[in-house]
C-alpha cells in the first residue's frame, strides 16, 4: 500500500509536467526519468507523517493534509514537516527495526525517520518547480 501524490492542473486535473525529465524516485520510478510531477510513497512512513506537529490538522491526517493545497501553499507546510522530523529525537527502536528486517523490510521500505524525510524533500522540489499546481492523491 502506498500514497500516490501528484501536482495537477487546477482546472483539467491532469498531472503537471516539468520542464525536463527527473529521476526523483519513491516506491515506483520511471526508467529514464519522467516529466510528471508525481511520487509514490510507501505507507510504511505514515507513523512519521502522523506524528504531532509534522503536518497541520486538517480533514485528513498526515501527508494527506497537503491534498487540495496549491504547490505554493504547501511549501511552508513541507518545510515545517521536514524541520520537525529532523529535530525529533524519535527513531525506530532496535527491536522494531529487527522485527521489520525479520519480515524482509529493507532499504527504501524500512520506516526510518531519515527514509520518511526523503519523499518530503521530493514533494518540496515539485512544489517549488510547479507552485501553480494543486496536490492530488490516491
């Protein structure tokens, strides 16, 4: 399970295209890059996105709180989320990490704080490149 998040045209609802192909990767990625302003993020990071103070309380919690926001409006929200996580002293316990590893969870899918911050930087980059878009998610 994952979040599929994209910046869309506010009128047509089509995913916005960037000026050049990018190699921003999430749970999925396009070989050779893509111009689409979209990112797939594993639900494994939800614990971090729902942590108090990371995202504003809205109709949806966690990362879904940016859904419906303009790219420009989301820039300070994403910067705040990154800062709150960066400054947090919380992390997976050794026991939690061992349990995930026992289940075969490694690399990108390991729900560490550092891994959870990477997609936020990617979304921030999209918002800065296309502040005219509106966040849409599935």
